C-alpha cells in the first residue's frame, strides 16, 4: 500500500489495536462485539472491512466512537496525501 509522507492507510488491524488499547482488559470483548455488529470475522483486512468497522465503532460506546473518528481522520489524510502526491508526480 502506498504511504505518502510515511503515512500508511489504517487497516482493520489498526482498528483492533486501538480498541484493545483504549478499552484495556475489556478490549477483546468490545472487539468481538464490534466484529459481530459489523458482520465481520476479522480475517478480511480490506478497505471495505475497515469502513464497516468504522461504522460499527461510530454507533458504539463513546470511547469506540472517538477511536473511529481518529481512524477516519487518518484514512482521509492518507487519501488526500495520496492524491496530492499523484498530482505532483
């Protein structure tokens, strides 16, 4: 995956790590619930899977919602920097 300015596009694994970090010992339970809500099994780490997870996180508890917002900012930043890098090439 292209990494303009060293910024990698977030993945489903990044979302999992964030949920586990902010929910601490409750992280695995929260992650399992989010996977079920998003209709995912966690195996397919695709941009579409991340979008479904971000939607589930957005509709979850306030802490998960903030994680989703932070990941959404990273996705948008990556997308915009990728476009800019292509334009400047």
